[in-house]
């Protein structure tokens, strides 16, 4: 059923790491790390600016693959892995 879609890619999509969205996301997951909210703390950190929580990319739009139609309910997300080289910075695309 899914064989024709293996190896296909979505169209390119740009996502913005917007400060308000980062704040709402961190609040929703109960992560009160000041690096997500407090500009003074973030400026004095090793990163020098506000960052997003590691799982924030789950909110991104990953584009659509033409012809692929996933069920709206009953779909189980089985596994996902992230490899980070640096955090996402608030304000970047």
C-alpha cells in the first residue's frame, strides 16, 4: 500500500522559529528553562541568544507528498529519531 511512496520527498518548506510559538510550546510541555524565555539569561549563555526546546521541530510543517493521503485518525506514530548539532535559535528560518 505504501510502497510507491518509499524514498519520495515532500516539496521544500520553510519554518520560522518564532518567539511566541517557542514560548507557548515550552509552556505546553511544562519546560520552564529560562533559555526559552529570558533574553538576559539566554544572552549570557553559551549560545548567546534564545533557543527552542529540542522537541520544538515537531510543530513544523514538513510539506506534503503528492498522492500520499494518511488517515486523519487511527494512525500510530511508531518511532522517530533526532540528531542535533546545535539548538534551534529563536528568529531563524
